[in-house]
């Protein structure tokens, strides 16, 4: 296994060498037949992902290999390997790989175990507050860590709490899954589609928080209400454990933890200041990951022995990084490169633009209504696709389409004399992010966090069927998409800044009202 991981790492590190082999101009064939061939192969890839008969990385690699063969033995020029490698977004690859390393080091210190134990104790063993705490904790962690990593730690805790209270594990498990996918929508690094969108559109870490945090918080509030209503029978049956003390969890390697947290803080500072430093987020994350590993090796070598330090380094590099996931990304970027260079993506963008224009002309829409129509179409279509297949390949393909639409709308809005034309057109990027991230909540196969959690629970005797998942997942996805649609409508017609300021003010007012109500209830109880 170690040899396999090392070989994969070496292969991926060596890939850029091919990109430097030649600088010749490459001619792709852009005829309808070439576009159809690429489109059919991409459709076949989606089909393999749905069937799950072949590992997704192998499926993506197979498509790339077939494209290379077709390009070599037929007149159709659909894949130039050197061009495809150059088109891989290495900023995304370095960002994901580096964050995986940082999270793996934090995992080894048991930081997440310690945090979740105290979240559970804070609810004093009562089911309804525990649902809120687990949702809030999962959503927050998922905004800054990989969704799968988050649920790997939260799922066992949710199962344990459900056992103590004598209720179904899914009363905590399903809201936790939804919260992971919703919370990850709020930040640049919270979900892979956001990473892809952020890099492609040059949207900073702070821009994601500014424009998506407000609607995501409203979604989390809606999730809490829906979850407590849906599982009201389980909550009513729960046995209360008032005054339950925090479970004793000892942090490991405290010096490593302090060092890692300091570097994490600096790494996020680098994300926050991207607009000033112009350093790619992948570079910032890479420097942070190297600093975390170097510091940990130094600390362990000094206090735990050189052999232990070397073992910790190789463990993080081989096991901490999901090499198959990175390989999947690389092959997908290469396959989508063919779709872009053969003109398939441009043709799809033109088709979508024509459809938007047809709808606008048919119903007499103005320019802003036309923009909203495009945003809602992207939102709903992205949500449906993400509910059926992995949202990563879809997002990679959709990015090129949305880029064309954003540019076109920005020019039209500017020509019409509308202020902040580029900012208004960016609403299409937020529509793509919301749809791609939130649609996965609808079905069991819609997101990696869904499949991971269901697998953990099944191993412990708590299966979840596809239809059973739909009963909670589909309404949740529908609610969040509806909130997204309202947000996008206000974004387009009221204004981006005005909508976010008003939304933040409303959230503050709701928080103050909830706090006042809680204190009033405490006074009445004391009386």
C-alpha cells in the first residue's frame, strides 16, 4: 500500500514534465463530430460515476486514454496530451493536497475529538439542543475542513449520543450530513466545487464568505427547524441527562498542536489577504502544509525520537493526502480540456444563452430579469445534476460555460449604464456554487459526505436505504435551493451589497431576539 501511494505521488509530481516537452501550436478539430465524440465520452464518464461499477479515478483516466487513442489513430483531433496537462489547474491540486496534510496533522492531535466531546456535554444530554450543536459544529468545521474529514469524526459521536439517548442514530446523522454540505458552501475551501469556481473566476476567500455566509446561515437555521420537526418523535422519546459532564478527552502532542494551530492561523490570514498579496491560494496552502510538517518533524525528533518523526512525515504524506482524489481531479481537468478546445463547452454556453434569450423574449424580460433567469437556470440545473452525480466533474465543465455567460452579461449591463455591472454578473458564479454544493443533499450518492456517513453507520448496524435518504434529503435540498433562489433574486434586483447588509442585519436581530427570549425564559423559571 505504501509503495502504491508513493508511486502515485511520484507519477503526479512527474506529470508537469510532459507539459514542457513542446511548445508547438496544437490544432483541435472543432467540427460537430469531434464535439459529439467528446460529449459522448463525458456522458459515459457520468454514467460510470452513477453506476459506481468502476472507481471514479479509473473511469476518468479511461476517458483520457480513449481520447488520446482517438486523437492518435483517427483524423479527429480531440486530445493533445501536452496541452491537456498544461490545462490542469495545479493551483487547485496544491490547495486540496496541502489542506489534506494540515487537517491530517490536526486529526492526530485529537483536536476534533476534544471539540466534539465538549459540544455534546454543552447540551446536557438533551436531544433537541444536541441536534443544534451537532449541526452548528459540523457546519462550522465543514466550512474550513474537508466535508468527508468532518463527518468521519462527527458520525461516530452522533452514533454514540443516539445510543445514550435511546433514539435512532439518523436523528443526528441526517442533519449532520446536511450541515456538512451546507456549511461547506460558505467558504472557498469548504467544498471542492467552490475551490474550482474560486480559482477559475479569481474569487477570493473573503468574497466567498461575504456573499455566501449570509444565505448559508439562513439555511442552517431552516435545517434546524426542519430536523427537529422531522425527527420530533425521536426527540420526544429521548431520555434527558441533565448536567452531564464533558467526556474526558486528552489532547495528544500538545506542542505539535500549538505549532499547527499557529500555522493554520497564518494560512487563513494568507487566504484572507489574497486580494492584497495576489498569492494563489494553492501556494499559501502549500507553504502552510510544509511548515506544519517541518515543525512537527522537528518537535517529534526532539521529544519523540528521529524514527518517530520520519514515520509521522511519511504517514501524513502517504495517508493524509487522498492521492486517488487528486488523480481524479487531474484526469477530469484533462478531459474537460478536450471539451473546451473542441468547442463543445462554447457550443453549450451558446445554447444556454439562446435558451435564456428565448425565455426573455417570450416573456418580455428586461436585462435584469434576463440575468435572474440565467442565475435560476444555473442554480436549479446544477442542483439536479449534483444530486445525481459527483458535483466535481460537473463543476469543472460548468465553469467554462458560466465564464462565457458572466462576460457577456457584464458587457451588456455596462453598456446599459447599470452600476457595478461586473458585480451583478458575478451572481452567476454564486448560483453555480449554491446549486453544485447544495444539490448533493438530495440523494445518497449526491455527495461524498453522504456516502461516507451511511457507510460508517451501516458498519455499526444502522443501514440507510436510498429511498429513506430521499425522505429527508430531498426536502432539505429543496428548502436550501428555495432560499438560494430568494437570495439571488434580491442580489439581482436589490443589489449585491444591499442584500448582504440587510441579511446580516436581520440575522443580528434574530440573534438578539433569541437571546432575549432565552433570558426571559430563565427569569420566569427562576421565579
